C-alpha cells in the first residue's frame, strides 16, 4: 500500500495514511541532506533479542529504504539504529557500551544520527539515563509506536535535537506499512503483540504490553501478498501464539487461524513460536496432526521440571500436565521434533527440583534445548524472592543439564541419518563455499554440495552423516 499523498494537503489523521505522508516528507529531508554531502545517506539497523525484534527491524529497514537511505555496515552508516532487548540486564550494558563507541564517530560526523528503540526503551530508568548521559542520541522510541518511525524521523530533522516518544501501552495495530525482508523466500509474520502471562522471572509483559491480536483477515492478506512476492515459508510470531484471538471482537482460535492459512495456494511451510504449554489446546494438536504444511517441529518451553518451581514461576501447569501434553502431541504428530527452554537456578530450586528437570529432559528427549542460568531481572517478582541459589551451585547444575541435553539430542537427531528429507535452501554454507545450507521441516540444518542458485528452492537431500546438531548430505538427483 502506498497512498497518493500530497504534502501540500493537510496531515491525514488516520493510519497508515498519516505515516505515508511522513514517509514522503522524510524523503524530502533525506534527499536534501544527500545533495548537501554529495552522496547517498546510509543506515544500519542492528537487532538484539528475539524474532519479534527481528521482524520489527525489517519494518525499520523498509521505511528507511523508502525515504532514501541505503543500507551499509554499522561502522560506515550515517544512521545507526539499535533495536534493543531487555530480557536480561546485561543486554542493557551491551547497548550502553556500543553507544560509547559511537560517540566519537558522531562528533566527527555532524550529519550522523543514532536511534534507539525496542524493549529496553520501555524502561523509565533507561530513558532517564539516556537523557542525562547520552544526549548525543537522536531518536528514542519503544515497542508500541514503531509504526511512527517516519514521523519521528521528521520530528528529528525539524527539531534538531533529541526526540523521545515512549508509550506505556497501546491497543493500536497499524497495518500495511513498508518492510524490507532479510530473506526473499521466507518471512516472519506477527499475529499478535504483547503478553498477559506475567511469568515471575520475565520482564516482557511490562515492556511489550498486554496481548492484542491482529485481525485474521489482515494476517491472511499479508501472507497472500508475501506469497505473491516469492515467500514459501512463514513463521507466525507472538509471545504466546496459543492464546491468539482472545482479544478480538469476535474471538478466533489459533487452530482456526492455522486452518485458514493452510488454504493459501503457493505457501509450502508454516512455522510458529512461541507456544505456552498452558494454552496448547487439543484443537491445535489435531490441526497439527492433520496439516500438510505445518512443520513437524514445536518449540514448547518447559522452563523447569519441578511443579513447585513452575508454581513459583507462575507458569500455570504442572510437570505431569506438561508430560501429558507431550504424549498427546507425539501421538498426533509422529516424528515431531520438540525443542524447549530451561532455566537453571531459579530462586528456591533445590537439588530435588533440579532432578525433576533432568527427569523431564530424559523422558521427553528433546531435539535441542536452550538452557539458561537464571538471571535476576530488576522489576520482576523473582528478583526479590528469597532463597537465591548460590552461583557455584547453579553453574554445577547448568553443566550437568547441558551434558544431558546434548547427549540426548545427539541420539535423537541421529535417527534421521540415511533418510531423504526435504530442505529449504537458505544460504551458502558459512564454513565451505562449495556447500549450501538447507533447513529441514524439523528445523535441523543440512549442509550439502550445491550452488548459490539453489537458494530459496526446495531440495530432496539424503542425510548421509549426523554431526550432532546438523547433517552433512547430498542432493538426490
């Protein structure tokens, strides 16, 4: 969508027309500045954190390219934007460090701009620190008003000083704005924003706001347009996709949405994340079992195997309920790949609690697991809980868990050795330019001989050797 908007007319009040007005206005400022310095202006968007942030960054890139910026490396860019994460406090420290490195560059380049957005900006103390100690930053905005990016750029050009626009929360979803995808053949698609779960260790609901779902018609329309543009695989994104649709005027279940997406001609693969176990319905399991397009891979965070710890985490399921859910999934979707997240050392975790986690790992036999040492996050209930576990104890448990996860994952992944699997070729291998890298339906990677013209296509690949968490293979002729 690109409405025909005259800058001589009044500023539109409705979205997205208002933003297209500001895109055109920003383009004028960028063109003028490029003429002044006798070269195109350049940008770099650096993304920290999750796939939701990665998708937001594609929107930032789309708007920047529309207004006349060209993409460049961070150390060369005229406009550097950090799309920040704040799940762990050390993520904030990294951003401050990067800003410190940019300061001398900016002092030498008067036309350079620095932007900060994302979850970290939703913390009031962060904004206060930026206003006090990082006045050289030009643009600060959060997670709720990313659609206003062009408007904020115009404000910066016109004010000449720091522009800060942070919203505490929103119920607004603005559709049909530009975005520039990283891949031509696959794309993330936001189906909802925010989170209502308030897990006791997690800052996300405080910085992403309450759940709000996109209308199913808007999601379908976006995916249809993506397919028309060459996309064959989509990743449906939300903090908890299983609770999709509850905030709509006419509620729609996630399973029902998947059924509609499956009907889109030309779409070959559907993935989704993240799934909260407490909201994974029998209806969704049935849809996954009967689907020809939903990939046989499910990321189902368990976080802990101890029912007592799960209660302290505010996860709303027990160990037994989680294991029963896994049983039903495996029965409905034979051969499904299961991955998970696990936190070690949550406040009050005993050795017995930890053994319960090991028991879940041994019984479920995950294809892989993201394992984390509990990190105290200021602003969450868990940060002030008593019985914080000593660091040396946590480290010992983490090492034992990692060893168990990796040993099981190697065994689980190796069962596919010798089989022929369909892979979507994503890139030339990072380690050997004679190989290409493909992603299987179960989310594992395979490297096999091939040329760059295979990128974006599907290939049947014999998995000749399992290397633990990836395969070496050869294309079937």
